[in-house]
């Protein structure tokens, strides 16, 4: 009976630990671009942000973990402006809003904003000539919430300990 109670306790603790670490996660979403002239929608990039430390009073992230647009990896050193807003009580809902103004290594400037339920746009400028080269709308795909690796390690360690304990008593 003691073994059963101990086993249930270890599983409950590991599940509680995994649940509490849900706020220490990455949210990743695909960015789809809709050309204003053709209305064709294509996968154009991906945005991943770390939501560790978000609260009801502070639900804004000012730097990304990874950000790609048009197959190019955006460099954090080339940020002119960036923010993303997330409802930390519902991470599975994904990014509610974000805005960016970034440059790439090829003299292109990317500006855009997304606010769920409103008009969203992406503009790409040739920075050398200051001309608009692409304009259209953006939407986000389904959010992928990736748990913190330490929480997964904790859960796997608990299950491993249970398995070893069971083997020891057989």
C-alpha cells in the first residue's frame, strides 16, 4: 500500500511541475502572407517567442527567439522595433498581436503588424531606394506551445524512478 501511495505522489508532483512550467515556454507560429494584388496566401515565415515571466500586468515580449521572413533568418541586431502580446493565461491561443520593423542583410526593410481580428499588413521596402516592393496582409497559423525542457526532464525522471523502484521490488 505504501508503494502505491508513494507512486501516486511522485506522479502527481511531476504532473503538477509540468503544469506550472507552462508559463516557461516558447510559442511558435507560422506567418502567412496574402499578396494584395493576387489574394494568394503563402507560408512566408515563422515567429517564436519566449513567454517566460509574463504576468497579467506584463504580457508583452520585446525580443524573439527566432524570426524568419521570406526564408531569411532575421537577426536580433537589426531590430528597429518589435513587440508581441500574449495572453499568458491561454498560451495555446498564441500571439494576440505583434509589430515589427526589421532589416535583412540585403538592404530590405520589413515592417508589419498583426492584431487578431483586425486589418494586418506586411510591407517590404528596398532600403537603398526607399521604394515599396511588396505589400499585403498577414495571418498567423496555429500556435505551437513547446514546454520548457526542464519540466519534461522532471517528468521523465519521475517515471524512471517509478520504473526502477518497481523493478527493485519484483
